[in-house]
């Protein structure tokens, strides 16, 4: 009896509608969604943006380069190369040794135009020195020049065994 109740509950849960609208008019044809149909709620400000070119090159040495361009003048380029660096390597027992390790160094750039018409360019590198983005739109930390206060020179008096007393006042 318990098995029957569990099976009935499971069948009801599977048969319940998910509540998510479907982008497909006909579920029997498993093709890509029709972006021109009213079933897809696309942002009308960016109507008709298409990918105009793309490339993707993967090499046997582990390096790669890929990118794309859009009809809205958006571009993205990225490349990565494996590089030998000094770092911590772990053996099969978990012992850490400072040795040569291989890691990826990435570099890339992106260009886009905001809805307000402002042009942005972002370039970056990521390597053993961390992630380093560059762009005119990025905030820059202010440079502060601090002058350290200098303590005033005070007269020095030596005290203790073997010292000679000097009175300067």
C-alpha cells in the first residue's frame, strides 16, 4: 500500500506543469527557437543583432585563440598560451615542492558601444602576476604622496657606567 501511495505521488509530481513558458510553438519539432515569433520575449532595443564573424583555433601545444564580432560592432578576442612558471607542485602523496609548473597566460580585448552611444574598450592579461584589466572607463586609484614627519633632533645624553656627563644647558 505504501508503495502505491509513493508511486501515485511521484506520478502527480511528474505530470504537474512546470510553470515556465515554452519558447516552442510545436514541441514535436526540436529545432532552435524562432526569434522572430511572439513566443520569445527579446529586448526590442537590440533587434537584429547577429554574429558577423567568429574564429576558434585550438593548437596541439595547448594554446588557443578565439573571438567574434557582432553586427552591433561588438568584438571580443582572447588568446591563451601555456607557460612554464615557478610554483608549488604536489606529488601523489600530497607533499608540496617548489618546482616548475605549467599554467595558462591569457590576454584579450573587448569592444562595445553602450545604449547611450559611448564606446568602450577593455583589454586584459592574466598570468602569474594576476588579472590586469585596462580601459579608459575603469576607475583608477588616486596616487597619494605622503611626507613622513621627521622627529626633531634632541640632545643625546649617555648614562650609565663609564659615561661622562655633559651639561649643555
